[in-house]
C-alpha cells in the first residue's frame, strides 16, 4: 500500500441531514466539485442520490461523469462551460451558469433553439467578490431578458459571499442587500441562493431558498471561528475522510545526522527516522516538513526534513515499536489520538479545503459500509 483514503459515506449523509435541519426551510444543495473535495465524486453522489434537490459541480466534465455513472439528480454547473460544449450540457439536462447578456448567453440560446427545448440556467450576480457575475445594478434588466427568452429556463439566481466566515461582517449584510434589490422583481418559483456552508451556519438571513453546502458536508469547518460558535450551540460535524499509509523503512541514526534533500534537517539526538512512500505528488504539502505530524501507534510523530515528490521523513523516536509496515495516519484517528485535515492545514499555513481537494484521484479510496 502506498496510501489509502477511507471515506465514511454515512458521515457525509449525516452531515447533510444536520445541515438540512439547521438551514430549514431552505434546502441544502451539496457541492461536490473537485472530486467531492477529494472524497470521490461518483461515490458521494450515489450516497446522496434521490435525497437532495440537486448537486453543484464546477465544470461540465464533472456533470457528464455523474450522468455516465447513472446519477439522475439535477446538476448545476457553477463554472463556465466552453461554448463548444454547451450542446453536451443541454443533452445531459444540466443547468449552466450565465452572467451577462453577451455572446456567451446568445450561444446558449442558439444551442437551445437547435435542440428544440430550453436550456436550464442559474444566473449569477456579482455582489462583491469580483469573480463571475453580472453587475448588481444591471441584473434586473438582464434577468428579465432571460425570463422572456424562449430558449432559456431560468431556474435560479445566485451570488457568492466574500466574508461570511467573519463573525461580525457588515460586508455580508451589504452583499445580501445588493442581492435582494437585484432580485426583487423575480417571478415566483425562481430559486435564490447566496449562502455556502459558513453563511448557512452563521447568518440565517442568507439562507433564502437554498444553501450550497460544500466543506461542511464532509465534516470539515469553514473556519475555526465558525467551529467555535457552532460547537457552543451544540452543532456537530463528522469528518468523513481518513488518510493512511505505512512506513517503508526505519533508520537508526545518531545525533546531528542530516536528513533528506539539502541536508535541511539534522537530528537533535539519536533518532529513529522512518520513511513514508508519499510526498507532494500524493498530496502532502511540500512545506509540511518540520511542521506537520502523523500518528504512529497513537503517538504524534513529526514530519522532518524536506518533503520529496514521492516520499517524506518522520521522526518516530517516540514510537519505539515502529517498524517497516507500521500504519501511519496523516488524517484520522489512531489509538485515541486524532489529526484532522484542519490540523495539517494549520501547520502548513493553508486551509482544510486545499488539503482535501488536492488529494490525487489516483490514490485508492475505499468506502466502508456504514449506516447513514
């Protein structure tokens, strides 16, 4: 075994149900882009199939992969679809995102007219993030144009919040007000959504008709501040992913011995240095050396030296029985100890989103059977 990811699909289902109870009457739309945040696109979708209003993905290829796997739940593609692929989106019955009334929107209408049926769309308004989105001031006229165009079926209108993880965010209120004004004339039945996980947790007024829940459905918190507030209220999430490998070899080395490339680390004492067969190509951040930890036999052991492309070094001196073949936990629990994706993220100066989303699809994933 080079490495293995174990995904508890039951935990994902339970997290969705917990978020549904929190956000009700708003509906929860699972965001399963980026290979379901590293958890396995198709398997996560199958676990939730038929019990959620739709899935949100980033690019059309993800939607087509789901359709090829037999997923029938509605799908919304959040990102841009190349004009040449709009016909594939229409044929798959997925909703695309439109954000202006220019050439791209005209291409979408042309595809729908050739097919003889409308193309489903969610229109995006920029309320202050400056990514995709029509200007809020121009939105009423553009949305009215979409609604009046026979080739388009306007299913929803949405935006994205920039600072929803902040506990005191006047900017969130400003964005919500812009969105409310821009969508004031929407016809009944057109869905409005602006909240992702953090906003759904911290800002009830942003929940509207639905919330797009990404990081939370995988049992991870949008931020430490969000976790602190929600835990105080008795709300819990279950991390769904465990990441494990094993020691390939253990070296007994003297004090002051160099370890790895650049001799960047020297042992401070006689040490036992283990080698694990994963590096930054397998998703372990290159700067995890001298910062991150793993678990061996329930003992926290430090990653040392420079993380290589396909290997890394672990000081397992405090785990005296460690040997070649001993299990190593990078994310998960072992012997009562736990290391979370947020722990590794904090150690290397990033966020849990990046840690899990960058786990390569090539790493084997197992999905142990568990009740939801």
